[in-house]
């Protein structure tokens, strides 16, 4: 792997990745620079490792094939019929770390997206402390935390995503990161305690009884996994520790739908919560986000767009909600206070879901 990293650095692949905004990984944007890559060597590695395009093995020099051999052995690359192609993964660089994840598509199982970076850019690991990364996927938050924390444990329910996290651990040469396969805290010893708990859960509000890509289905309020993450915090977060969870939920345009339940939980468990509402987007049949959510669900092939639109509209009407809000949540042991800071202001909207 060290040879591969040095090689990718030397051919300009790292520089190329660094020129794409890490908070918006978009296949069409990567593909859009295809014609600008006049260096043939850079172009074949960009095709193979970033955009998922087949490249004839004859195009690679023998030394290059040797460098790629570990990825062929690990089944990340497939050699077939004189061609080399990626097994659905892209290799990207985020904040100086190499990251394999699934080439962007509507139903990724090994996810890295805008929300991933939304959490990355907010991370506050404790120097020398222990970080727990729940719902780790390919592990970007673990990677970034590993530079500051003395120990990182990540938990991921999908064994394939966890295997890609192992690959990311390996390619970056990280020695303080442990990856466990399991369902949230069940994968930990009961006496484990962490100074920093981070989580980017499946976070999109969607009717419970409709299929939606697993990495994104957050149930009606978008918090079906987040509530379970909160449940374990009183026990697994150290007395002075900080938990950081990113998410979305429904809103009636005034108040996020999870607020009452969050307040009750905080009071009972004596946990202090800082909820920052970042952006609000209208949700009605004509709105971009309504259509986007329905489109992603329809790609599951179980239901038509028109049925899914009806189902989503019914959910909104039954809950009296009309908007999607994005938020970050910080949680600490305390007296049970919930503080809400609502930054949403149409006139200063950045266009992004995760930043003002
Ligand atoms: C939105 S993705 C986040 C992945 C990664 N942390 C990131 O931000 O790029 C959510 C991840 O949670 C995992 N997941 C869902 N339910 C889980 C559970 N109960 N326990 C552990 N992981 C879970 C999914 O497989 C998926 O990889």
C-alpha cells in the first residue's frame, strides 16, 4: 500500500482529488474534468480509481500493474478480459487521508456524502482521549479523529462497509483504530467509556413502511437510529465527554419535530443538548427535496414514484410537518438542558444543507 500511495502522490492523483470539494462528492463533477487530463498516466488512474471506468490492462506499464496488485488481491479492482476496473469503489482524499467508498450512486452500501463531511468539519476529538464512531461506514470520521485521539473504536452494522473501513485503516497506516461489526453499543463491552462519541446515522425522514436506501432511512422523524444512539450515551460517554451527532428531521417551519421528545430525554437522563438548526428546506410535492427523497426511494424498485409521493405527502399531513431541517447536536452530561440555536435565514442561505 505504501508504494501505491507514493505513486498516486507522484502522478498527481492526490492533487487532483484535493481540487474537488470534499463536502460534495459528485461523480458528474469528477467525470466533467476528463478532457482536461492531458497526462495519460494520471488519466488512467483517475478513470480506474475515481470515476469507475474500465481501462485496458495493456495501457498500464508493468511497474504500475505491480503497484495495483494489492488492490486486485483484495478484490477492490477486478482484472477480467484484458481490462481492469473498480469493484464499485472510488478512492478519494479527504483532509489528507485516503478514503475508499462506494462510487456515488442512488443506493450505496459503503457511504460517503455531503453529510459525512458535514460531521468531519465539526469534529472535536479529545487529545489523547478515546473516540467512539457509531455508524462508521468506511470510517471517515474515525480517520480524522485518529490523528488527535489516542484510540478510536468504530462500529458498523454492515460487514462489507466495515471491511472497507479496514482497507482505509490499512492504506493510511493507522495503528490506533479498531473496527467492530455490530449494532451500535451491542458491539462494545458493557464497561466501555469514551471521551468523544460521534455519529452520522441513517438520517432522512421517510415513512417506516416504505423502502429507502438503508444508509439513509431514518424513519418518520429521521431519528430512528439517533434515538438509540442517545439511549446509550449516559452509560458510554465519560463524565466530561462530548457526543456529536449530525442529522435531519421534519419541522412545521417553527420547531423541529424531535424537540419535545429530546427535551424529555435530556431531563430524565440529565444530559445537556445543544441543537443547532442549520438549514430549512420546504417539503411539498413541488419542492426539490420532496422530489429527491421520493426519487431515491423509487430507485429501490419496490414502489412507483407516484405511490411514494402519495405516501410521503400522507406522512407530512399526518404529522403536520412541511419542512426538512438539518442540524448538528452536541450532548454532554449536565442538568438536562436543551438549547436550540436556529441559524436558518433564507437571505443568507449557502445552498448547502450543512452550512450557512
Ligand atoms: C449515513 S451512513 C454514515 C457512514 C459514515 N459514518 C459517513 O459519515 O460517511 C450510516 C451508516 O450507518 C450504518 N448503520 C445503520 N444502522 C446501524 C446500526 N444499528 N449499527 C451500526 N451501524 C449502522 C449503515 O450501514 C451506514 O454505513
